[in-house]
C-alpha cells in the first residue's frame, strides 16, 4: 500500500468544511459569470441591474466566510491547518469582493465606452474561477486527485500570466490614445481592479497548492 493510501486512513474526512469550500467556489464562479455578462451590455440601467445581483452574491460570500470561521471555532480536528482553512475561504471571498469592486466602479464612473479588453479579461477571470472550482472539488480527496488539483492550479497561473499581458498592452494603448483625462482615469482604474481580480484568483490557487504540498 503506497503512502497516499495510508494517509487517507489517518486524515479526518472533511464533512463540515468541504461543503463550505465548494459553496464558496460556486459563489465565485457565479460572481465572475455575472461580471462577464454585465460587460456584454452598454446601457447604465443594465449595468446597475447586474451590479445588484453581484452585490447579492458578494453578501452570500460573506455569509459563507462567517460560517467557516464559526465552524473553525467549534472544531477540534480539521482536515488541514486552521490557517490554511482561513486563508482559503478568505481569499476566495476576496476575489468576489474585487469583482463587486469592478462592477461598482462601472456603475459609478459610467465610462463613455467600455474597452473591449474588459470582456476578454472578464472571460479569463471566469475561466480561472472554473479551474478553482475544479481544484476545490478535488481537494475533498487530495491523495487521489493530486494530478487534477495541480493541473487546475497551474491553469490559473497560466491565465494570470495572460491577463497580465493583456493588462499592460491595454494600459499602454489607453495612455497613448485616450485624450479625455477623466475617461483615462476611469478606464485605468477599472483595468487595474480587473487585473487584481485575476491576481487574487491566483492567490487562491497558490493556497490550494500549498495545502497539497503540506498534505503530501
């Protein structure tokens, strides 16, 4: 019997935390899905309607995070380090908060034209969220799913690198072509927060990889 199979007998089954992780991951996917949907519209009324939905999703994320902390306080045995549980649930919620920040600024700033790259970056954020969902689901049996978890996390890192490239090109073009100072500032900040969303998604992937290494 190899070491992975032996470990499965000694590591406590996650009957309380993993459903919360899965719920948080699904909430993240939903938020990213709403953001990419929002960016298909040009009218302020549509943006405000979808932003309200994103705010509701963000609130759900806060509730899931609170439930996780409450469960930590009640649990003597946890499936992995308490600090990692806190970091994982916090950073997934942090991505949702950042998505809410993007949608809020679009509604507040009302840029005259949404840059095409917004939709590209939002689509890639959605892809990263789906990969996180896969990694979280597989974490329920980390010994059997090490390959799948590692691949999902590596995919998030690859997406983050691509988004960085899009971001720097978009900022360069924005400063080169946009002559309206107010529009330049609006679009630059929206670009920054979109890029930050994917950075924070990579943070989640890094935490998952760290958990996998510790449990290996």
